[in-house]
């Protein structure tokens, strides 16, 4: 499986990041969850393939902007690189 980037909110990695796959009436929803700060990545749907849904969820988690060097500083939208 694709390795996960650090959490964009708290910067934690490794065991703090979990693949979550929850069934619902039309199939499965998968996403990455940070157990340290509670952040969830984008949800990904699959009709029946748990591993494929988890892989797409990992890709979506990794597709966001990198964690800033100082994550505790807020940057206005018009000042972002």
C-alpha cells in the first residue's frame, strides 16, 4: 500500500494514522483517520473492494498540500504560496 504523508493538522505519522473502511447500504466508504487530532481524509467509495477503496483513500490523503514547517501559524489564503 501507498505510504501515508503526515497529518496536515498535527504532523503525526505512523501508528497515529489509520485506514478506516466502513460498510453502508450501497458499499464501502474508506478514509484515513488521525487518532492524534481526529482529522479525517476525503471519503472514497467502493462497491465491494476494501483494499482498492483504502488505496484510493491513501492517495487522496497524500494529494493535499504539505505540512508547513510551523504548523501552528495561520496563513491567510491570499498569502499562501
